[in-house]
């Protein structure tokens, strides 16, 4: 099991647990080690401790893993030989790893209709300005208007 990535000076930091499942393209659990780290020493989120560059490893069980408490802030996660930049959020409840990897990844090459969900977008719809004015608005939809 891993160890906390901090040196406590005083008090307790608000820490975050990451929990997710990794699997092969065939849907079988991948039990290879997942490694969390930071690139350089930094201050913890509370400003009362130093977060070190110690690598923290977790071995999934049938693909499922849950970390210890991790200090919120910039970090990396290594899955196999790939290293992904992530930002560990400050959360009282466990968070999934995939949205953190996705948010830290560059957008794919331009394709028609691609929109990266930065959070809170359920649907995006293109409508003319005239159609938008007459539309009964869905609060879960972001509308982008254009002139025909």
C-alpha cells in the first residue's frame, strides 16, 4: 500500500481519495501497478506541510483500486509506461481517476462536433438565433447560436 505524500508540520490537510477501475480493451481487470507522484516538492493545500516527490503505488485487485488520502494539487499518475498530468481536487468524497486524466489531456485533433466537457455540460446544441428565441430552454443544454 502507498503512504501519504506529505510531511505533517501542524494540523491535518483536507485530503482526497481516488477510486476507479482499470481494465483491458477486453473488459478484464488490469492489476498492474498505478503510481501517483508529483514532479517537484510543493507546499500542501493548507500551507502547513511539504508534499514530497515520493512515488505512491497501488496495485489494483481485479482492476479496482482506491488510494489513501492524497493532497490536492498538481500531480502525475503512471499507468503502465504512460504518465498523465492530473490535478487532484479537494473533495470530501472519493473521485474517479478517468475525469482527472481526461481534464489534463490535450484535446484530440480537430473533428467536427468535438467539445470537451469541462464540467456541468450535459448537451450542446447549435440553433439559429430565430429558433433560439422561440425555443423552450432546457437547463441542461448549452446553446450556441448562429445566423443562417
